[in-house]
C-alpha cells in the first residue's frame, strides 16, 4: 500500500511497477518476520535490563539487514550505490 500511495507523487516513478509492488512488499514483510516475535519476546521478559534489550534489538536489526541482503542476492538484484 505504501508503494502504491508513493507512486501518485509526480516526481516519483518506478522502472518496473510489478517488481516494485511484489518484491518491495516482500522486502517490507521481512521486517515483520523478525520484529514482531522480537517485540513480543522483549515485552514478555520482565527481568531484562535496558542493556539486554538494546543488545537483542540490535541483533534483530542485524538479522533483518542480513535477510534483506540475502534475498537481494537470491533474486539477482544488483546493489547500486551512487
């Protein structure tokens, strides 16, 4: 839905709209695969310190970034850094 609403902005366009909607949504879904269980687990553990929460949240972020890059490599999408 986010991609669809962004596409109506006049200075924003996609080379391949189908890929933007499908692969973009899959990439966005990867965030939820790791973050929802992590937030549930962090909320359920009352004995954790702030430092423990920071370490586990950072680990979750790294899992997300690694998964995003892995999916990019499997799909054969080049990483272009300007």
